[in-house]
């Protein structure tokens, strides 16, 4: 039997494993970038939601104030 055959097979398998590992590293890098982007988007949406809630509260207070003034005018 040829002794090189097992060594060559080992080299082929090792190269295949290296290729798979490189592919996995690429996937991990892509997922890290996507995760970072999603976190930034989540932060932006959270800030926007907070601003909208604050504006909503301001509008609610103004409407309540107008209603109270209208009631006072009715009674006065």
C-alpha cells in the first residue's frame, strides 16, 4: 500500500476543514455586523418612541386644559 495516500487524505480533509472554518468565520462576522445594525436601529426606535410618548402627553395635557376652560366658560 502507498503510505502517501493516508497523508494525502489527511491533507485534503484538513483543507476542507479550513474552508469550512473560514466560511463560519465569515458568517459570524456578517452576523456581528447585522446584530450591531439591529441594535442601532432598536436604539433609534426607542428614542423615537420616547419622543412620541412625550409629545402625546403634551397634547393630552393641552386638550385637557382646553376642555377645562370650555367647561369653565359654560359654567361662568
